[in-house]
C-alpha cells in the first residue's frame, strides 16, 4: 500500500517548472482527477517506512555503478487508462535523475515533452544497505485516448531506448480490444519468459495477471529475475496484477509496480471494460467480506461500462485438489460478482487451467445469465494435476498456458493456448 506523503514541491498542484536537464525545461504534471503526480513512499510488511524518503527527481545526478534505466515498465496512477500513465524503472542508488521524454510516436523525439517525477529507495535494509532505487514519473491527464506515444526515461546521457505504447479507445467506441490473462509464474522464470513472449506475439492491448509472480515477495533477486524475463514487453504493454499470497504484502511489490488506488484492490477502466482487481491475502481477513465486498458492489453499481471483469488470486471455484475452491472468497464475493453482471473472473493459486460453467447463486445457468470462473495458474509454478469431479467444471487441464481474450461489442472470444501454442480451450462469453 502506498502511504501518500505529499511533497512540498507538488503541494500547490500546479504545473511546476523544475530544474533544466540538458537545456530542456522539465515539468511535473498537475493533479487530474484521481491521478496525483506525486509519488508516495511504499509501505509493505517490511521495514520502517520512516527510513524511506522520496527525493527530488529532477536533480541531474547519476551514479557510477548502474545509472542507465533498467526494468522500464508502465504504471497506472489513475483508473482512467486513456489519459494517464506512469513510467517506472530502477537504477543504482546514487542516480537521482527521474525524467521521461514523451511525445507523438511519429518523428520522436521531435516535439516531445520532458516530465520530471520522483525517486525513492525501498528494501528491507537501511538506506544504502540493501536498498534499491526506484524512479516513477506520472503523466496525469497528459494523454489522449486511442493514441500511440513514444517515450524514453532516465536523463541526459543516460536515456533508455525509446519505445511506444498506446492508450485505449474511449468507452463507447465500437471496437475490439485484446486482453491477455495469466498467473502464477512464481519459481520458473524460464517458463514465465516463454509464456510472456507467447502472449506478446499476440500483441495484446493489456496483460492481466492473477498473482504469485515470485516465490518470496521480499526477495529482490527473484524480482530481478522476474523483470529480466519480461524483456521490453512491460515497457510497451500495460500490465496489471492482483496481489498473490507469495507476494507477502512485501514492500518490494508495492514499490516496483504502480497500480491505481491503494494498489491492493482497485478499479481500472480500459476501453469498454471495468477491471476489478482484488486482494485475497490481506493483513486483516475481515477486509475480504467487508471493505472489498462493499468496494465490488459500489463499483459494479456505479459503472456504465458493459464489460465487467474481475481478477484476484485464490480461485473461488476450482476442481484442483491442491488448494480447491476458496470458500471464504466465494462466500464474500461471488454473489456480488454475479448480481453485478461480472461476465468473467480470472484467478489462479491452483496451478492449472480451469473454466467453470456459467454460475449464479452456486448453480449452473445458461450462458449470459451468470459468471464464468477461470483458473489461470500456469505461467511457471509447478503444475498441479490432481482434480476431482465437481458440478461447476467445464474444462480442466494442468498445463502451462495463457489466455487471449478479444472483447467485442456483443461477446468476448477467449482462446487458451499452451506454451507450444496449441489451443487447449476456446469459448465465447456473451456481453
Ligand atoms: Fe498462490
């Protein structure tokens, strides 16, 4: 969870000119809606948060060890994917420059703007000892829907390679958008890299992960391996995850990703889809049936978007006997999903692929009358192959896999492929 400490620099909430870098004036964007350009200090379950300070990011200072941006990826400082985005990356601890140069893809960097952000240290050690430096620049309300941008991060003399990303079309536009689903990479980064490369070959607009990226969420070496396996994909393609039990609410998780809201449970509007991402490994177990259930009901009651998709980690419906169905989650959330018109829920935790029949009130219903529950826990963690017969199961298959979903005006077409790109399931869910 991010502890939002507003820094004096941005408290005016005006566009603020900051120091020059290479002769170009940089700005920090203004607060727009739910997007605050200031960056909070991440607080996980490790470390004393008072030991970690956000720093002015516009200082034109580079370290000597590893000043070049590493693990550059997109973040989400707002629920509105069409107008706001952030860029996050790592450097050595002495590098303070946190600049993004972005602009129209054509002719980049011609016509580009330079935006400054923030940098902070995180980790389980004291600053300078076992600490890691993160940089985050938030472009609040600075983007237009349906547009491709180029960008690079770092600062003069230490820019990353430039890359592109695209914002979604505005809600209500008649179009098709593609979302990839996967989960549970956990302890096999070779398989994770292969799954992500296979996903990337389908050019999804958005990647949604159902948690358990690594084995020990407080082990930075595992995170470094996880990011190394992602190559440049997450710099180009928005990636959102749910918090899994193996993330352990660690500071490393909250520091390295920029998700909307409190980063544990959040809503994200992408094109014609409301995505609800929930946390079923919480500090206080009561949060599942209270705060998060209310959050689900409020969001589904308020949205006007036709596609309503949810993701979290521990499957509410699973025939895999390793973990089985999580009855706590099912009791707390399933009726809210089903009554609120959620078409598909994607979870993991059980390392297998599963699809349920459409369900409403713990009964099989006709397509379009209930929610389809997917288990997509096959991105690297050891597979679980013990299953039992259950009334709710339509398909189960213990293989490494990923899901490509094409959301259209009337239906979503979902294709599930194994790591060799063999189709292992294919189905349609009506809107
Ligand atoms: Fe798990």
